[in-house]
């Protein structure tokens, strides 16, 4: 199969623009939950696992539980996504993809989270957002045919640097393109976190509404408008 043919057949969920929108949303939500909802991460479960260990070692079991809750929610989000994938995988000729159903559920959950005031119920919000991030990272695993994560950067950094080394060693521009793709996603994630930090300085944070708009834009980009007459 030629390169052009592979691009044509590639799913819209693998486009760089869709990946960029979701990465920006992921960075924004991580900044929001850390700054506004109890100092825990919605995406970076490794960091939360470390916080569980630190809290337990210090005898701060309340803090350890606060970090443990989003970890459990993340796992539940992965399980829910796999159920949706199994149940709603439809024809390749349909206008909508099962991943778009995941995005709709994410949007509803984010709206619910955004309606909860800051303070006493922050742990509920981090639970919801962690599940949202899990659904996203489980559903969207490729960009331009390359494995990636839209809600965390460690794997993307490793893959991007590996591809860069391959380009330096072989001169193959395919590796350079792959490397730039990964580094681009990382920069967009950082930009999302930057925006999240800017808009999370008061109780009327715009972080959730912006994340909803980014997710909705990804949904729109994935829709095959020429196939609306066909079922999911």
C-alpha cells in the first residue's frame, strides 16, 4: 500500500488536528484539577500513585485517599471504554464512529463536573475528570498511524526522541516527521496546561467550558457528513 493510500484509509480519529485538540484538553484538565481541585492530577496517575505512597509514609491517610480516588476512577474509565468499544463498534461506512460516542459521554461528564462548586466536593470532580481522561486515552491511541497518548507525555517524549535518533542515524525523513509529530503533541499539551493555569485563577474557571469546546471540535472533525444517512 502506498503512503497516499494509507493516509486516505486512516481513521479520522488518527488525524493530527484531532490529536492536538484532545492533547490541549488533556493538559488543560490536568492544570485545572491540580490548581483548583485538591492538588491531584486527572491524567498523570503515576504522580497520583507516588502521592499515595508519600501520604501513607507520612501517616496522611486522608491525602493518600485523595490521590487514590482518581486512580480508581481512571481504571473504571478504561473498563467503561472497552464496554462501549465492544458494544457499539459499527460499520466503517457509517457517519459516526464509536469513539465519538465516547466523546459525547466525556462532554456530558465534564459539564456535570463544571457545575459542582469548588471546595467540599473537589474529590468528586477529580473522580469524574479522571474517568474522562481514561476514556480519552483508551479510545484515542494513534496519531498519523503512530501510537500516542493524548492525556500524558512520558510515552510521547520517549517515542519522539527515539524517532529523532533514528533520523539522525539514518537520515530517513519519515523518522523526522514522526519525531516532530510527537514533539508537536507535547508542545500542544503544554499549551493546554498553560491556558488551564491562566483560567484557573478564580472560582469561575473557564477550564471546563474550554475543554468541552475542544472535545466538541474533535467530534465535529471526526464526523463523516457525507454518510449521515447511514446508522452507527
